[in-house]
């Protein structure tokens, strides 16, 4: 009787583990799909941001009316919502300061 109970507990444990494995596999597939959707969304947002960046720089002009070179300048958004066009060397040093603060 004790051996039968032991075998029954063992079979129940195995069945429970198999059910857990099945549930985890389903969850894994769901997470993979969600990850794929998030990656697609991120790539779309990056593309839109890149297009916006190029559109903004195509419209900007310096004091003499010449187009602003996007290789030399960067768009900077401050914490209060202000947007500035600053030289890239200043943007890089500011990013380093922000990283140090974090």
C-alpha cells in the first residue's frame, strides 16, 4: 500500500511537471511574439524619428541662409521641453554629463 501511494505521488508529480512545462512553452511562445511586435514597433519609431530628423535639418538655415549641416549639429531636447540645435561636440559632452548623473 505504501509503495502504491509512493508511485501514485510520483506519477502525480510527473503529470504536474509536464503540465508546467506545457504552460511555460505556451508562455514562451507568447513572449516571443510580443518581443517580435515590440522590435517591429521600435524599428518603425526609429525610422519615423530618423525621417523627422532629416526633415527638420532639410528646413533649417543658418544666418547666411545656408542649410545647416546635420553632421556638425544635433537636435537637443531639454527636460523642460525646449528644443535646441547645438554643435555635436557640445551634445556629446552633455551626454557624458547626463550619463554620469545617472
